[in-house]
């Protein structure tokens, strides 16, 4: 079967993979898009494994809070370069991971990596897909969850998202009442 430009375009839109990668897997699978998607996923895992030894020391910290301030989560995701850390796709990825961390039942990293990631499989699958697509090693370095009864959480990000601080205040006041003071304290930490 001949691989057409529209087939390559469709596969690229569905997977986000590069044009040449899409064309190669479509040729290998004789134009079968479903098999091509699976092959791209397998190749993505291989690419992720090759890049795993490279140092990922740049990245982004994201803080998220429940609307009432009774829960908070912080996550740090690293990449090899600051260019990737400033990439919109990477920023969106970290934001989704932060929301996932906020709703996670524990702060265990192994359990976190097995959680569902918006229709792309697990968090680990999504991370491998991002590594394959962006072309750099990335890792979810750490995350923390805060949820103590009677505590309101506020936070502050330093250095364009490179350092994050979450502060918990045991109080009967609402998070709106302590937000300015809490942010100022977090800024000093």
C-alpha cells in the first residue's frame, strides 16, 4: 500500500510524532494506522531508554491548591535544557501532573507513575511519550502532597518556577483571609 501525505498528516496529528518518523512507521506497517501508532509507542520507549542516562537538571516546579486551600501539591519535573522547561507543551504537561498529584491518594512515587494520564495510559507512558516527542531526557524528580485537617495552604514560586514553597497555617480563617500574609511568608522561605 502506498503511504500518502494525508496518512502521514493523520498519524502526526494523532501522535504528535515527527513527520519522518510517521512516514517510516507507516511504510513499515503497510499503511495500517493502528499498527503504526503501536510501533511509534514502542520506538518511543526505546528512545526514552536511550536518553535515560543523560542529565536532566533543568525543569519546572508547579504548585496547585484546592479551591478552599485545604489541600496542596507541589511537583518538580526536570528536563535537560531550560529551552524545554520553557516550552508550552512541557509547561502544560507539568500542570496536568500537578493536578494529578493533588488528587493522588498518596505521595508514593511508584504509585503516582501508575496513575492514569488523560487517556494516554499511565503517567509513566505519558512521560515516555514526551521524551520521544521532545527529544530530551525528562524525569519527575519528586512531588509532595499536603492535606492536614484545620490547615490552610498557600504558596509562592521563585525564579520563574525553579523553586516552589508551600506553607501550611493551622487556622480557622479562610485561605482568602490568610492568602497575602501566607504568600509573603512563603516568599521569605
